[in-house]
C-alpha cells in the first residue's frame, strides 16, 4: 500500500485507504501541535465523558479559542479507549456544551473531524443518539461565534456533520466525507460489500469532489503520500488556514455571520448531485 500512497493523483478508493491509514495523525495530535496551553474539559453534565471527543480551551497564537475534536487512537489500546473515533450521544452533548460556552465568552470554535460515523450501539440509541446529533445541527446553525471545521480523515454521515455546520469547512487533501462508508453503500445498493472500491467512485466522497460541488470551502494540501508522511508539515498548513480564516470571520457582524452560515447550508441543500 505505501508504494501506492506516493502517487500524485490517487483514485477515490486510494483516498479512502489514506484517510484510514493506521499512521494518520489523530485529532488529538492536531490539537496538541497546532495550539498551545490546551486545557481539556470533560463530560456532558448528563451521562458521562466520551473519550472519542476531546475538547477544551486553547490559544491559537494569541487568539483564545474553543477546540473540539473527534479523535481516533494512535494504537490498538487507544483506539479501543476512543471507540475507534465513533462518538456516543454524550460526546456530541459535550461538544455542544463547550461550543455554547464559547459563544458565552466570545471565543471562536474550531472542530477537527475524523470519524467513520456516530456509534450505532444499542446504548447509544437508548440515550438519544439521533436527538443529540440533530440538536447539534440546530444549535450550530445559529451559534453566535465563528466556527471552522476541518475534516482530517474520515467524515462519516451525521456523526461528522454534527461538528461540521460551520462558517468554513475544510478537508485535508486525502480525507473523505460521505453519507456512509463505501462498504455500507455497496452492501445496501448492490447487496455486495466487496464492491466498496466501485462505491467509493460513485459516491463522490473525495475532497476534490466535494469542493467541485461547493459542499466544502477549500482543500488543505497534504505532503506527498499523505498527511502521515509529514504530520508536522500538515499541522503547519492547517494552522495557516485557521489563522487566515479567523482573521476574516472575526471582523464580521454576528448577525451577518449567522445569516451567511444559514444561507451557505441552504444553498448546499439545493444542489442536484
């Protein structure tokens, strides 16, 4: 696989493989590398603390921000602890609690997303998984502070969208963003999960596809072979984008900011893909 990863132009399925690469940097890495003085907050004040979602306050150079990240682990034990980046409802409620706090104290919100999707377990459904995601969509659409979201790996379904209703949405070059996994798509549409490679092409899940459809605002270039080849360089590129975007968003009138955010997603919803 590593030989394939060095290609300049990759297929949709190769993007899936790169996005899922075991050495790809986690959301926690980007939080710890891009920001300074990160203080993590825990819990949703209702059920518990979901370790698939980390969040807190930090400094982006001299700007105080709230950072939220859906994160996988960097090894097997961490992946188990982080539930392989699949949040439970308490994870989304924790994220929203921190974002509402950011609104109160006038801090911009920055989200990092890397998830195959929200956890589909029985307990998650019993505790209101769908409601938690829907509530995030509703509240983020009118949150009175700038929001930037960056998809760093997988962006699966509503589990990703729950942190991606933002003023600006960016994707790393080889990240993916889709309604479900290619395997799931192939299983549902063709009753054959082995056709995942074909599904990846049909689904239009790559950063370039989504930029072409204006679903996202821009693509952040990765080092040759993928972000895992040079994580520090990738983090540096993300930081540049974040600083430039915050400079643009922080001068906007709040009412204009919210109206533009609303119109942005209404426009996206009108596209015929």
